[in-house]
C-alpha cells in the first residue's frame, strides 16, 4: 500500500492546476441527499432472491485479497445450469436460443444473478434494472414463439454498458455529481443498434470521476474492485465492465477508451478488451468533458471472455448494425472475415520496456513466457525499442488538457464535489490549466501525425504484422495508485487497433520479486519511481497477467484473428473453464 514517501512523490506532480474553482463544500452539501437516494435506489434494485451472503464483511475480504471468482465456483453460488449458461461462448449461446434449447428468459436470469453476485463482491454496478431486462427477455421469447425465428443476430444476448453511454429514460451523469438529475432523452447509437438486434440490457456499470483515470474512484458509489483480488483495482475508466465481464456477469460489455479505458480494466480484471481503430464503432450519445476534442478521439469497444466473442460482436454491430446510418462520424467499412493466421507467417515486434517506466516482475515473466511460446509455435519474434515514447506521452497528455481543463472545471464545479485523488492527478496532465491556442493545438496534431508515420514506416519496412507489449507496467494496481498511462496511451495517439488479452498467468508472490539487479536500477523519472516502488509482491496475490497486441490502423480484423491464434491455440487460455 502507499507509503508516506509515495504520497509525497504523488503530490510533487500536482503543480499544473491549483484546483481553484472546483470544490465548494457548501454547494456540495445540497447534493448529498441526492447521492444517498441514488445509492439507495441501486441497493433496492437488487432482487434479494438473486443475492448471496458474503462469507465475511466486504472490508475483511478486501484486506485478505479475496479471490471472488474462485469462491464463486467453490461455493457453487450458481446452479449447474446457471454455470453452464453463463460459461458458454456467445456463438453457442445464441445458437442454443435460436434452436429453442434455451429461452431468452432462462439465459437472462442466469446472467442477471451472476451480475448481482459480481456487484456484491466488486461494487461494479451503477444501476440495475432487472425487471426491465426480464420483460425484454419475455418479449423476445414471445416473438420467437410466434415467428419461429429470432428477432436479430443478438437475440437474447445479455449485454452490459458503461454508465456514460446514454440510455433513454435513465440517469446520464458520467460520475459528475452536477449531472445527477440529468436524464437521457434517447439511446446512444450503440444501444439503438444492439436493441434492434435483440440484445438484452439490465445493468450499467461504474466509472471514475472525470472518466480520465485508469481506476474507479467517484463520489456516487466509490471504488470498484478486482474480482480476482479484492484488494486491487478493477481499472478504468470502464471500471465496472472489466470487473463484471471478468466475473462472468455479462456476455459482452460495452466500454470506451481514450487512453487505455478498455484495455486497462480488461487487463487488470481478468478478461479481454478491444480498442478498435477510430470511427469503426460509434460513441455518439453520451456524457463526457471531452466532446468535440478530435486530436485524440475516444473509441467504444467490447469486453468479453473469449476473443471469438469480440469478433462476433464486432461483426454483427458493424455489418448488421451499419453505424454509419446513424452517425456520420462512423465510416462505412464492413467487418471483414479474417481467419486465424499461420504462426509461421507472422512477425511480432515485442516491446519489453517503453523507456519510461520499467515493467514489474510479473509483467516481465508474462512477456518472457508468451514470447517463448510464440517462438516455439514458429512466430517470428523480433525485439523492438519503440521510438519517441516520451514525446508521444507528453503530446497526448497535452492533448487531454489543451482547453486548460475548462470543461472539467465547469462540470465538476456545478456541484462543488470533492476531487478524488486521481482526478487531481489527471487535471495535472500536460500543462494542466494552461489554455492552448489553436496554433498550439494544431502543432500537437502535427507531432501526432509524424509519430503515426514513424511507427507505420517501421512496421511496413520491417514487415512487422503486430506489436506485443505490456498493457501497463504492472498487474492490477492498488486502488487510487495507478499513475502511468504510457503503455496504453501510446496506441491511442497512434490510433492502432489493440487487443488486451489474458496470458493465463497470475501473479505469484514467490516468483515475481525484484531481483538484486533490479534493486540497483537507477530510476529514469519520478513517475517510474512512484510506479515501481508501489509494487510489493505480497500485495498483488493472484492478479491476472495480461498483455496487449496491436496492428496498423484499420487492421482491426487482423488483430482479432491473431488474438485467436495466440490466446486459443498457442497459450491455450480458456476464461470460461475455471
């Protein structure tokens, strides 16, 4: 856990924004009753018959690094049929519904129960509407009975959604307390598409204040925890999606990513997450302080427990949903059928260290084992020292705050809510409260485009198909102690499609220790020191070890194809078999 020294080091970064004009305790006091009512509605929305009794008070489970996923199976918190349904790949689940083997109602009930269990352990939900989900499942069954066919390609599929994605008639606040009374007047494009295809919705999930954290802290519901080690963070900003999907509480989770907000929670929490190239998946309809910012656009993308499930969702969402008919920002590019490549036909460049923050022992072990297995399978693996990573990181951080935090200040000051620890951190990205001129912002875009050309040229000239890298310099961090975004944000500024995937390995306090050579390391920056000194082997027991795989822009399908090869065939990772 954080030491006094690390806290002082953290505070030394808070020099670019003095936080004036944000917090107002008197104004915030008027919102406290609304927040209490919000939390009560969340608690009341959980059907008692679907909940369980935790083996110990949640605080005790957190302190002992409780593995909630392991307990789910050992304590048999679901029936055999419920386990069968919720541990079935998406394609098979849909086939079973289409054939009449399973009804949409029984599939929905199984996932709703597992989602509620996930929330009890991890605090991953911001809103449940189980009755609505059940009604929708009943309508789908009635349609199937009358017509003898399914309504659409996602008929009966339980899907979870990050709260800041607009859902008609429901609160849309993105964890800004000042928006607590804001009600969405229409569905986001993503929800419109999925509803037409027959998806079933029942839960909206947590995110951090400002959405600009790789963690979950907010003034609505607090912290979301890691299902494999409750002491640790589930990641962010799609915090609840990572925890819920990894626990098995939905088939697909929809999140968003502007600096790692899909990949970090997927990597930390123990599932897979895909950041597509921009403009493949619509993000139209939602709440954010970064609307209109196009230097580094956010993207939407899926979480799942199999790479096949990600492929299935991307294919149906794009090819059947045609987002360009709803959102002119979306490009009319159908999802291509790409088969798994032959291992001997691909070249992967591996980044072991981005030159900014040294990876911790479990991440290094994960890289070593995966690279060894790739080579044994015939993959051509080459070492890659990525160029200009410091420039890339500084540039993207400047892009995040180039309005001088104007919009963040406006949205936070509406309620005067307390700033969380990592909100203070993200407000100090780049130059913090410095307002960039149009010319200065355009200069950042020029740097971005030069970086994209540099990396693309490297991949083309060296015939590199994919880049393998850490998704973070550590496994899941402690809550409110994730500071470095460099490993994920690099691929946002480059706009490369990137899959965060599980290696099947878990942190081991006996194996994953700093070596004597490590202890002689001279820190290259205060950021590296802050991150590295936070890794103490005994405090990360069983944390999933994940990596990420990237390809060139708009080679999204190839990333997913290679992901299947690596995850299923080479690493033989099966997140549905516990």
